[in-house]
């Protein structure tokens, strides 16, 4: 019942794309920890970048914009391959049923920071919701795909579960995962010939994030425990403009607003971006987020403001219906009032290292989407390149994963999960306290602007939390909040260590103790 050719962990765009394509070659299980459509993908606003207009735009321009945003650390080969496939992959989404916004019968192409041309296909300002819904419809109709909702992947199965020590192994293999069924509390051993991590990012490691609370870095943490290579974790992207109203839970105000002419102002109404970069509001995100951080710190303000009041009301309402309605719920009419915004953790450029076809350093384990480090984002992701990356690498990973799958056998020697352990119900509240404590540590010491001293402090505090939580874990039966907390603590460790190891400032990693390698001024 729990043996599948392909085990896909995660049901965002990366997981669903992989599943739909792989299902043509074998049986597929999708394991997802909440409802199928609860994924960062569903919250995407701006859209998907791709050169859909070869008259004004070109692959070279998209490649160059990606490399410039990535501050010199992108893998050029990966970028070139992804950019050239974007039109095919966007057309494929349309064939599956996605209806991107059109004007006069042609795809409407939006603009975002760091793009030298209009090249973002979108569905108004709620692109992710439509893309996710269409993909879910396709998946639900596929006879080879079984979906396990409210199932939480806890551990990847490797030789470690056969009692072998990683240091004595030449090659580690992945044989599936232990998966906790939330409804029954039972842990299933799911065996697979190929396992695909598509678990998304880890925004929840920070106090303020645009991500939903599922984004706890489970895939990266599991892969780390399985001894897969993890890379570039210091490059955490803070989106410059999350709505700064306490009840709004860092709702994103899309960069597409700035692409449409919105201006960033400080509390005195001054448009400040020109002091920081000639591209002003449309500079890459790392620069805009740091500029806002600088304004807030220098002036002691709580917010900066996004101003789109100069556009005709109808135009704003039509172009941004989701943002207009949501802000209105919080008492802000964006056609007449300025929108209070602050940066919030948004995206992980690093993750589980893969090659150009999604293979990780562990045999039979693949990674695609935000969980992966594929090389395309370098030190800073270009806006709307993430959904494209998820599409492209899921597509490539299928081509690689199907090779030899018919000759691979299930590893039935892997034991069932050991259910022993006792509940310690009195102490459960500690889990939420520890999660908040960790988020505060990361926000205070490992945010947009870092220093050696802050990183050292963060590591000391993270180590203490790690020790406490591991002790609690060893005495308690498994639960999803506890697993998520352990994973977040590993993610924090990986970010802090990577940040300490990088002896320069570059892209999203800005350390005041080091010169900026590309000479930025903040
Ligand atoms: P996700 O869509 O995050 O899916 C991860 C899946 O894994 C989820 O289903 C989750 O439940 C599941 N999962 C995680 N851990 C486990 C576990 N242990 N067990 C089982 N299941 C698990 N990018 C763009 O390119 N354009 C945009 O316009 C854009 N706008 C954005 C707006 C917002 C508000 C946010 C938060 C992000 C935005 N991004 C955008 C980034 C982009 O949405 C994500 O990077 C992308 O959707 C990631 O897709 P994914 O499939 O890798 O992961
Ligand atoms: C946005 O709409 O601003 C988000 C786009 C992205 O994260 O790529």
C-alpha cells in the first residue's frame, strides 16, 4: 500500500509539476502536510518570468538580469537553460488550463524589480492561486497519482536506518520516507524508488515573513540529517514590501505595484530610493530591502510607505484586485492612502544542492523548487524567477529520475518506525515558546544587516535551543509541531554557519564587518 515508484514530498508548483509528468512512467504518491493547495505557490502574486515577446525582449536580457540580480554568484549554465525553456513551460501551463491575464488578446506582461523589460506573465495579482488550483485539478484527475493530505514527512530513509554509519559509506541512497498521518498519529514507512523533495522554503524561521506557516524548512532539514549537501543558506531574501498592519500577518504587497509606478516614501513623504540606486524602486530586492532598513534605522520609524495614489483609481483596482480588497479590509484604500510596509523574510536562495537535472548528492533523491539550490539565483533571486525555477527543474528532474526506475527495487529491509516514547503533555507549551524565541533570535541577529558579533550571539542562543529541544525530543513521542521546531532549529544553524563562513558582503548577505564585494553603498 505504501510502495511507490515516485514519492513526491510537497504539493506546490514543483511537486505537482513533477508528479504530473512522472505519472506517465509509474506510480506516484504526493505527501503533503496540510490540504493539497496550502503551499507558498498559492500565495504568489506577481507572476512567472519568461521571454514571451521576442520583439522587445530577448533571452540574453533575461539571462543578464538574472545574473546581475544574483550578484555574480549564479551558475550561468543553469540560468541559460532555465530562461530558454521558460516560454515552453508557460505555454504548457496554459495548455493545462491556466488563464493568464491578457490585454487586447495578448498576454499582459508585468514588470518587477531587476527586470529590464516587461516579462512577467500573471493572473491579475493572485497568480499562484490560479496556477496551484489548475495543477491540483490535473493531479486529482490522474489515475497514477495518490494524494496523501495531512501527512507529514519526518525523515528520509537511508542506509542509516539499516544501522550503517554515513562516514563508512561511499554512496548514501534514499529509499523513501517515514511519514506521519496526522489523523491517526501513525507513522508509515513509505518506500520509493525515487524520492523528490519539493517542500519549499523556511520563512517561518523569522518573526516576520510573507510565507504561510507551513514554510518550516522540513525538506532542507531532512536532507541535512540524511547527509545531503546543503548550500548558500546565508542568502535569505527579504521582500521589501510586506503590509505593516499587525493583524495583516505580513501580507505581501507585490513588487508589481512598483513595476506599475508605485513610489516608496518615508514618513515625511520623501521618495528616498534615488538616494540608494539609480534604478530607484525597480532596483533588485536586496538593494531595496536594505534601503528601507536603512531609512527605518536612521529615522527611528516603524514603516515606510508605498504610494500608488497618483494612478487612476480604476486602473489600480483592475490591476491589483486582491491587494486592493485585502488592504481595504484593514482600513486602507490604496487608491487614496499610502500603504505602510516593511521588509519580511520571503525566499531562500540556498537549499539542497542539485545538479542541472535536480539530482542531489544522495542517490535516488531529487530536489526541485524552493527547497533546492540549483545555482540559478546566486546571491539574490530575480523577481518571479522562483515559479519558473520550480517548473524548469521539476521538468528536468523527471527526465533524470525515470532512468533506470524499472530496474530499481524497493528496500524492504528498512524497518518500520519505532513507536516507543511517552507523551509529556504538560510541557507542550514549550514548543511554541521555543519557536517564537528562535524567530526572535533570527530576526534580531541574522536579518537584512548582519555583523560578526551578531552572528556569534545568534549561534550561542541557537545552540542552547538545540540542546533543550533535542533533550525534549528524546523523551517524547513524535508530533508535527515538535518536528517543525527541530527542523527550524537546523535551518537557523545552517543559515548562521553559512553567514559566518562567508567572509564578504554579497547580494542578500550583508555583513557590516566586510566590504560589499560589488561596491554597493549601504
Ligand atoms: P511550495 O509551494 O512552498 O510547496 C511546498 C509544499 O511542501 C507544500 O505543499 C507544503 O505543505 C509541503 N511540505 C513542506 N514540508 C512538508 C513535510 N514535512 N511533509 C509533507 N509536506 C511538506 N515567486 C515567483 O516566482 N513569483 C511570484 O509572484 C511570487 N510571489 C510570492 C508571493 C508570496 C506571498 C510568497 C510567500 C512567495 C512568492 N514567490 C513568488 C515565491 C514562490 O511562490 C515560491 O518560491 C514557490 O511557490 C515555491 O514552490 P515550491 O513548489 O518549491 O514550494
Ligand atoms: C511579488 O509579487 O512581489 C513577489 C514576486 C516574487 O517573489 O518573485
